[in-house]
C-alpha cells in the first residue's frame, strides 16, 4: 500500500514527479510517492497568516495497492499529539476513468478549495478508524485529507506562554511553544 501525490499535468509517466505537496490538488496519480516520516509531506507550516485566515486546507492523494495481492477491510486513522494545532479529516472517493483508460479524481483550483464529491469524516485514533473498503492488486482509490486549524489550541498555548511555577514565586517562566505536529496516518488491512 502506497500513497501518491496527484497532478493535473499528466499521470505517472516516467520522469514526472510532484515535489510540492500543496499542489497535489487532484487529477491523476503522479509518479511521486508520499514520503514516510518526513515533516511537511502533506501540509506546510502554520504561519501567523494561516492562523488569521482560519481556512481549511485540502490535499488529494491516491492510495495504490502494491502488495501483490487483494486486500479487504482497509482502515485508516490518525494519531495526533495532545496539543496539536490542527486536526485531519479524511474522505475516500472512487476514481473515474478518462477516454484513454487512465484513473483520475476530482481536482480543485487551490488548497483552500473543498472538493464537491467528498464527504469528510474524523478518524481520530484507533477507536474512530474509518473503513474505506478493499482494493484488488494494483487498484487505486482517491483520498482527500482536510486540515482544520485548531485556533483554540494555538490561543491556549500563547496565553500560557509565561507563567509562575509556584504562586509564591516572583519570577515568571517561559514555556516552549509547540513548533511541530507529528500527525501519523495509520493504515490497517486484511
């Protein structure tokens, strides 16, 4: 099982790759798999501008069965840090086939545009895992991931930036702010 970025500029043609995750906005499967365990492989940093805009962000991926066999009951769930500045939601969508026999999914104009044909659900932790069905060998399914900025967590973090360890102390202590959210996408199947 492997996640790939998407592109509207072609398909998985030899030599074509997608290096900018924020441009993975649907269309065809690109030749670039999503790197595992790498920061910013799906969404970029949460800047002050991102925080002020409070807009959801979307990325389109294609999940391909490269196991060499048929798979049933694919379950997906996210693991978030306790003080995460963002939450993810997921939507699995069937792919269409173009006149040349290539699989494709809906594409959107920018990463703040929601897809029309996707129903997002939370998949927070193993108890809320979402079943996206099965895939025969070499088959693909479209996956939309939505990032929702958690303004409350950001504000709480900033409000508690300076504090007294004990009420009797006369000096304040500076708390380290959250600098990265390591959100894990978990896949299980039979």
